[in-house]
C-alpha cells in the first residue's frame, strides 16, 4: 500500500514462483521497482508493463503473478492483472482482463479494468495460498470456500486457510472504501 502524489493509493499483491534465494532475489527486484515506479503516479497497466520489462531484463528465470490497483479519492478503482487471482468485491469475484505473469515475455501492455466503488464497498485481494490450502486428505480449500469467506476480515480469511492446511505463503488484503479514503487490513 503506497500513497500516490495525487492522493490516491496504490495496492500491489503478488506471488513469486519458486523458492529459495532465486525467488527472494526476484521478489526483492520487484519490490524495489514497484517503489520506484509508484513515485511516477502511473496507472496500473503502465506500471505493470514497465515492471514486467524490468523483470524480463533481469533474466532470473522465474515469474511473478501480480495484481496492481489504484484507488482514487472519488472511489475509482483501476486494476491490472498479471496472471494473479481476481479480487472479490463485496463477496463477488471481479471480472477483469488477465495478462501473462511478469517475467515470462515482453508484453506490449497490460489491460486495465475500472470499477466505481460506493462507500462501504469491500475489495479483497489475496494470493493463491488461500485457494491452494490443502487438508490432510488432499482436498483443496478451493474457490467456492474462498468466495464464501471473501467478505470476512483479512485476518479471518488467512486464519481459515491456515487452519484448513497451509501449503504456500498466504497474503490477504481487504480494503473498505469510506468517504474518500481506503481503510485497509492486511495480513
């Protein structure tokens, strides 16, 4: 969550492929690049396009799924997606354009989707660690369970996936739009 020069907020949730040092280096590259690009007040599609070029140029061999969103003070939410899970709005999956994950190929540009939020609308972003949580018997937490709890707090969603059987990193960010500001809970 990074403030933008125009008063908006930038939210980015991502997941680096792989494990270990290589994945950590790719993640560190992406975080540094996002912080630098955030200062330029870019729209999500442009930010993702430029971030992708940097990840491709690094030739780390890995890739990153990523969802980038900018929330303006008037409630306009603009999103770009690089192979990441779609967010939920008030318990319903948001339909948006899906681009390739970052780092696979030089994508000309990432498409954007724009929503107009109303006061009280809740947007929930998360990594695949929630839907891919797995019970001891091998059952996945899955999309139906995820949708059913997507209105809960970020902490409650993360705890439910962990209790089911955490297999991967879990990140959940819940944003509630309230009178020109974003109130967020992240975990």
